[in-house]
C-alpha cells in the first residue's frame, strides 16, 4: 500500500511540480491555470463511482483499476500537447488519484489494529510524501526545454511494475461483507449518520479550499512571483516540506494515543500560521520555517483525519462515505481555485491565500461536533449497522 502511495503521489504531484513550466509552455496566466486546476477537480468527482462499487462488490477490484488508470492518464499528458489535452488527461488522473486515495484509507483502516491505525495511515502517507519528493528532485528535467516537463508525467508509467505485487499480495479487506441488498448512502444518513457526515464533510470542504491553492501554487510563488531560480526553490521545498513530513508519523502516533480531535485542531492551527507566512513573507530565512510549519500541520492532520473519517461510518457504507467526503473536499478545492481564478490576477497570491485560510477556523468549530473515535474496532460480524434504530446503535454495532 505504501508503494501504491509512492507511485500515485509522484504521478499526481507532477501537475503542481511542473506548473510554472507547463503554464508558460501553454502560454497561460496564473489565473488561467487556476481555472484548469479547478476543472480537473470537478472531473474528479466521478471518483465516487469507485467508492460505491467498493461497498457493493469489494475494495480490491476498483482499487486495482483506479491504480492502473493514473499512469495511463499521465502518459497521455506526456504524449499530447495543448491546454485541452492537458486538462482532459489530468482530469482522468485526478479521478484515479481520488479513488486510490479514498480506497487506500478504507483498506488500511479495516486491516490495521485500532491501536496503530492512525500511525499506519501515517506511514502509508510517508510513501506518498516520498513520491512527491522524487518529483521535486527530478524537476530540473522540466526546466531543460519548453516541453521537457512532459517527460516527468510519462515516467509515471514505471509505476505499473507494482501491479504484479498487488495482484499477488493484496487481498480483499477482512472487514468487508457483501450484502445481498445494497444500502443507499441516503438511507444511511437518514438512519442517523448525517450528524457525523455533515461536520466531517464541512471540515473537508474548508480544508481543501485553503490547502489546494496553497500547495499547488507554492513553486509558482517562489519561481515567478519572487524570482527564485528553480534550483534553490526546489531545495527549499524538498528540505523543509520533507522535515514537515515527519508530522505524518508524529500526528499518527499522537492521534492513536491522545485522540483524533486534539491533534487535528493543533494541525489546522499550524496550517494557518505556516500558510499565511509563506505567501506574505519574501525573505528566504522566513520562508523556510513557514514551509516547515505549514507542512508539519498538513502532515499531522492527514492520518488523524483519515482515521477519524473511516471510524465514524460502518463497513456497509464506509467506502461510499469516504467517497462523498472526498467529493465535498473536491468541491472545496474547486471553490478555492475558482476564488483564485477571480482574485489572483487582481489581488495577488498573498491576499488570496490569506482570505482562504479563514475557512480552517470554521473547520475547527465543526470538528468539535464530532465524537472521538480512537481505538474503535472496524472488523465486525455480519450484523447490518445501518439498520440500527438509533445513531448510537449505528456506530456501536
């Protein structure tokens, strides 16, 4: 699973890592690119279909299909030029990423011991961080010529070498039970799960509305706004975001020991502080700790939020719930990029990112409404948790 995270996050990270070069090669403004990123997020809403199938037919098959789809989409990005081809192929890649990420968390949550669930998800996320890091290390290739950025997309195809391992070793989740009659997610919400879904979805929306533009425009900020050379910009992001990635382990462990909610609130606070500092400061000595703080916050939040999301919903609708939460997060990123498309060219990146950061405060308030789920077992019998008469029974069975 960690190898899958490495491959998918290398592939999906190329749209951000190569943004300054791809944007100039296609003769687009920052605002234009923000709209392209918004479109790819809108298309990725279709990733929900993989989650629905996963609840009805099992996790393994849709997971393997989605994993295969991403390298193929990136190869298309490498082979075909122009804004339309770029947007189309990266929309498909984004669908695959959303499906793989959502199903990975579900599979891991169902397979891992509750005492180390968040930590295990954090270790899985380290694989993704290393994949992103490799993309940054290879970024000088994109600077060699106008279209050399495409090579970095094409290299994602090497990840298909992981398929034999997955076919041999990835089994169906031991928590999954196939029921004769599927339960719609709407019915699950009516049975009482709505009180947990809507705050979780609201959190996902506001977190994504801030983090998507903040992370995707980081390289753009350094190279084209602050006139840094690609080498120093790459070094700064690799070193200090790499140090911040230790939060995946730290946050996962603290979430397993102290709970999901305290670490999530702390992580969002760090994200606000670091994100605003990065986009408002110009001195490299201040940018470095800003990247570290922002990256640490994002990393600490990832395993706690993923574990919390999985634990709040019963097995029968867990993947679908994860898919819907992810889709709301996508709507958040679309909103963030759309606001960027309206604001960046007129007001600049610093004002835009600072405005979007206010959403994290709202997310903190929403988190308070959710129950703590640390230590919850997800491997249960064949009793139908959705059929319970009360929300408490729905979660307790």
